[in-house]
């Protein structure tokens, strides 16, 4: 059995103009584009280690809100696909992850809140 867990944590910061920034690392330049960072981690770190038969769970957590996507990564007719209950099989899960992020209510994106995205891969 193989299991990998990758976690992205960011603290939300508002600048003087009210722009939302994400403090991902302890540095002076917060990142305004959380989705780009999330996409980079997904494609470079998560997607590249997936193998047919793996299970991928993506959990997004901010304050009292928790969203979860659980899929099976399977070999499809032409290529690998993600199978998720209630959704058509798809070759790329990132659009669903992006949709999950965009559904976070604005009132939760305030200074001091922390957002966590956890990718959990399980292989039997």
C-alpha cells in the first residue's frame, strides 16, 4: 500500500486597498493568485505521481467550511480518467478543484483566516 499526502496552507491577508493576498510562505511578498499556485502543485506534484487504480481525495478547508472531492483514477478507453460519483468521467480534475475554490463564500476570505488544500493519494 502506498499513500501520499500533499498539503498547501495559506493565511489570508488583506492589503491597504482591500485586495486579498495569500501568505503561503514566510516571506514579504504574499501571492495574490492562489489558484495558480494550487494548479502548479496539482500538475507538478500530484498528477505526475498518479497511477491507474489510485484513489485521490482533495479536501479544501477554510474556517468552518470543508469541501471534499473523492475520485478514482482509472484507465479509460483512450487515456486515464477521474471517476467521481455524480459526475461524468474526466481526464483532468483541476476544473473541479477550481470550481470548489470559487464556491467559497467571500465572507470567509478575510484577513487572518487560513485555507488548507490537502491532496491524499492512496494506492493498493
